[in-house]
């Protein structure tokens, strides 16, 4: 693929209201657990922002997403129409999204004072897996139009009373298979051309379907992730990449950890002995549909600040699919 510039980013997480503070919390593994709304006298804890408990549904998504957009989209860019592509909770989790996806776009645009290009704007209401559709859509929209930018936004909240009730109805507690609920929003502004302020370059993207791999023969947790990484490296035209860092959007389950550990034993990491790893979930808990964009934004931030140099690998996970994106420093850096 032709490298795409990540011009800027924005974040809001339970630990901080901007990208710098949020990534700082991830680096030092700072997490604050809060008591969440009680459901049928059952107490739950998670990572939440200081928003009122009665702000739920689209209202909460707009408040979270709007704050991430404010940081990501500068005043000059906001003067022109841009694309807005949103990774949002599944409609089964937030029923209003089944019929009000366009309303969500309009409200986010109004909150952040943006002018939207309708054909390049869309909500993907499919939870953690939304990133697999939303990112390719954003890249395609940028390549097929004369827009100055397309903004990719991930936003979700698992800490509201309706979401917690659905969690308990499914029998999900907080254990090795079901991490604590959280919330977050992250935005990444994509453009065709880098400039001196560009955060990073996105040069390769790979996605695999784990179910297909399972049907094709014996498999091991991590096989799908390895295949996605290989495809992303191939698209970036890298034979023996040297990754300085890896960011994974995992929710922190035991399977996630085992999967990544197995993947790291593969030949793709043979030249990356000094590679460091960072996991946004340590500060946000499970932030659902926000996790993919949050990992991408974190990867770009660490390159921009010079914390990591050369190449960064961003790993994406959702039920049945695995993805990887290769990021590099902007040319001016």
C-alpha cells in the first residue's frame, strides 16, 4: 500500500483527558478502579471517566468521542469537510445504533465543530471487530476523494448500567476470561501527505480470519496473529523487519496473553530482540470498540515522541479475526 500519514491523534481514557496523559498511564501501568452502578445488588468495579452514571447510550458516546476529536482535529483542518469513520459498540449492546447511526455522526460533528463529507463518513457498529471494516473504509475514502483528511474514531463505554446488566445476563463476571469493564475514545487523523508535524506513517495492514485457519488444519493460539503480521509486513515490503515496539489492543484475558507469547516466538520477530511492548488495557480495562483505534493512536504517539524509533507493530484482536498494522516514523523525523 502507499504509506498513509497519521497527521494527529486524540485520546480520552479513565486516567487522563488527552493523549499524553493517557499514554503516560499505560507506560507506568497506572489504573484506577471505580465502583460501578450496582445491578440487582451486585457490586462491580471497572475503569471509568468522571461522567455521571445517568449519562448513557449515545449521549455518553458523544461526550467521549467529542473530546477525543477536539484534540485530534485542529482548527485549520476543521474548516474543511473531512471524513469521519466511527468504530462503535454493536447494536445489540447499544440498541439506538441500529437506527441512529447517522444521528451519532451528526452529534459528534456538532460536538467537535466539524464539517463532514457524507460519502466518507460512516459508523461501524460492530464492537471490537469494527476496526477491521472501519480502517480499510477510511483508507479507501482517502484514496478515492480529494478530501484533506479522514478521521478514524473509536469510542465505547462498558461501564453504564445498561451495559453492565447485559454483561451479567450473559453470565460474565470479572475473571481470566472476562476482564473488568472500562471506557475510552481515541481518534486518528489520516492524510495522504506527511508534513513536519506528522505523527507517523501507516505502511502495511494485514487481517486474517482465525476460523478459516482452524478449518484449514491444526492451529495454535497465535497462528492467526502471526499470519496477520506477515501480511502487514509484506504489504509494507519488509522482509526482516526490526520492530522497536509493539502495541496490542488485547482486553487482557489469559487467552490474549498466551496468544501473543506464542506469536512472539515466530521468525517475524527474529531481528527484534530489543522490542518493547505496551498494552492500553492496563490503563483502560476493556474499552470494547475503542481498543483498536486506541492501540493505533498509541503506536503513532510513541513514534512521534521518539520513545520508540524505526518500526512499530500494532496488533488488533477480535473474535474470529486478527489484524496487524506496521507504522514507521514520518520522513521529516
